[in-house]
């Protein structure tokens, strides 16, 4: 089977789960219970992993776009017989609007086919394979022409308006015609085998209601800065990656889409990273989303719990689960043969000293919003994180890129330790009797002196990725963004130029390090921010627009971009890429406002 490009996929979400649908009309990924649950379709990871395709029998020319400010996708197929539109969505609960979306999602995938011209013969191919392709369900005919699929803990009910669907062993293969002005709707409803039965919805009514649910966000999410269409699109993507029941933001929809095709850096990103916390909150705030900010703080405090001697995990499950241990799935062939395929992520076990700094930076950024007196839960979290940093900042760790070899003294980790204590000192009046700002300030100053002394490399003329290392790292761009050094500082200015020259490319991308074969979208947006802070706004704007050109036709970014082919790589859609876009656009709009 031809492997679709990662950029061929569109993103659907009901703020509980998400799906990927290709330009060819095939839904190749859906984990219906929640983002990090087992899939019923995973053809993106294996040709036999399950899918649901609706497309013309004849070859077609494809155009597609989202309904404005929604994740409702309209794909138009132009064929010699005529033209037809397939409109796809994960249904909202009937009557849900705005922030209610996802709270009680019915877990129904809706697909509506509209005839636009001529008379087009269509083909439906439905091959569910629950548990990441391990199960082949029993398919049973149902009254009124539906099909019930049952396997393991899963039931799926497929229905089509005016269609009689019949199973053929392990799949449903069905041909139908759509004339101009005609509409045919399909709905696929998920349910737990021993739970409530799958919801039953009218697909046309559910689709219209889902559009209204998404459009409800426009009333509360307002951004009037530069690059408003791209920012609004990225806000919708971030909203779609938000697990509504807890407020946690999944780093990406998928697992094991490779950083390098054929490589082994294939990880599960369907969890919520504390490291991304400050950047995520800033992006939501830029887009005027205070509701999301409040819920993210509550999720973080409850997920972390009481801070003790053990390092705070870099990530949690979407409802705050701590143990998300990793295992491989040898039965899956991997995207374009990229192995292994992994479920879970053992990075939760790593020591990553930058995590408290990200959390405390977010608390400081929104301290006025959080009130003059913090609630005990938040106060204890801040004090506990500050104390942990004070006790452990001198240790090596795995760094923000979660390298799985030896621990090192990473520059970015030390700088975020400085951030943690710097913000804790500033927050001390709100932290009660346990705050120790004088001691925290002394350790903060020691960290700063250490970074300035050990992080600089005379021969390279830049702050490098780790103490004593001659390797440049794009993470050094974080220093002016978090306020450790101004971008105009001579050494920082030299670092920015070295990163742009050695790690940057002609088409605006920035690699994380010298040996990285792909451009990392977030790092590219970091360079934009640094250039603005250095007073080079025109250059930053040109770079920003170059990076925008690497999005797919729906404005979606994966994690990385292949330097040779320009293909998107890594898990998709990637929250950090869209967070970087929002924050860089705001930096261009308001250079002096953080």
C-alpha cells in the first residue's frame, strides 16, 4: 500500500479523542475512548491496522478546507462523472457550545456525502481493527441496514441514511451513487462492550450541531494581532488537542510517527508535558482563552500532587496518571517501515530539571490573574518545586529533548532552574511562611554565575547545548525568551547568529543540533522571537512567513520538516509547533509585551 505523507492528513477532534483523515478519504487513525486509548483504526502505522474510506470509485482531484474556526473538514472530489463533497467531523454532544465541547462527547464519527454536480459513484470500505490492529471484529447485520462490529471490549455501529450495509467477512465494502443535490450521511458510533450502548445520531443534524459547537469558541477566543488567520487556526488545533474533561493538552494526536523516516526515534506523544506548560498557557492567553488557563493550572497542581524528593515527571496522562510506561508493538509495521512502534513513553521516568522552571514561569506570568493570595494547593506546589530545584539544580539530567543516553549538564536545564528560583523569589509574598526567598535568591545567583561561566564556549562563540560541549543547540534560544539574558547582550547576540548560521536553513527552518537531519518547527519560531527581541523585526517577519510555508494545506504542522524533501515528520498535529506559531506572531505584534 502506498504510504500517505504525514501532511496528507487532516485532523478531527471532539476534545475527547481525535482522528486523522487522508486526502484519499480514508480515516486511518482513531482512538475513540480518549486521545491515548487504544485505536480502532491505525492504518497510519500499518497497512492492516484498520481504516474507513469513503471516496469516488474514479480517480479524483481533491480540494479541502475546514469550516472556518472549526475542525469540521470538507473534502471536494472532482471526477469525470461530477463533483462530490465529503464532510467529516467527530460529533459534539447535541446542544454543546464552546467550552462544553468534549465534556460528554458521544464518540461518534460523522461523514456526510453531498452531491455537487453530475452523478458520482462512491465506494465505502470499512475495516475496523481494534486494539491497534490486534483484533478482527465480528460483523453483524443490524435492522435498518446497519452493521455492528464487536471485538474485545469494543463495539462499533455503522449506519448510513438510505443505505443497506452488509458485511463481507472482516469488512464492509459498499458502493453507492450520489447525484447533484443529494445528501447521504453515515455515522460510526463507539461504545464499550459492557457499558452503555453506542449513541445514535442523525449524521446531518449532528454535523450541523457540531459546526455550531465549534463556532461558539469565536465568541470567547479573540485575537486581533498580526497573522490573525494563522493564529486562530492554531488556537483551534490546540483546542482540538485539549482533553476537555481535565483541561490537559495532548502534545500530539499520534504515536510513533518518526522523526526520521525509517529511523527508531518514534515516540508516543498522546500525553501532556509539564515542560510545555508555560508556552501553552502563554499561547492560550495571547488568544484570549482564560478558561483554558484556569483549568490547566488546576490540572497541573492535582497531577503533581505533593512535591517530595522524587523528580517531578515531565509528563502525565490526560487525567493526571503518572505511570505511563512504554511498550513496543511488534505486530505493527510502522509508518513507512519506521520501527519500533511504541505505546506509552518512558520519558516520564527521566530526571529533567527544567520542568519546575516551566511551571513556576507560568505561575509568575499569571500571578495577578491567580489572585493576591494563592490557594493552598497552588501555594504548596510552588514552594515544593522551588525547594526541589534548590536541592537538585547542580545534578545532570536528560535535557529538554529527552535524550536516552547519558545525563549531562544541559544549558537549558540550568537556565530553567534559574527561572524557577527567580520566579519563586518574586512570588514569595503570596506563598506564606514556608517561602524562603533569601536562600532561593542566593542559589539563583549561583546558578546564573555558573551558566555564564560554564555555558559559554570561546571557540564556538556561543552558549552551547551543554556545559563543556562544543555542540550548538537551538535550546540556547530560550535564554532571551525567558529573560535570562537580553537578546542584545553581545554573547547572546553572537549565539543567536551562530544558531541561525549553523543550525538554520535557507527556507527558514532551525535544527535542534548539528547532527539533526530535520528542521524543528518550534525552534524555528523561537528564532523568530529572538530576532524580534534583538530589534530585527523585519528579518523576523520574513523568517516567520517562511516557516508558515511549511504547513500543510489545512494549516497543520507536525513536529519537524525534512530538510531534503520538505516533508513533514513526527507526530501530528504537534501542539508545540502551533504554540510556537502563536507566540511568535504575538511577539511580532507586541515586541515588548510578554
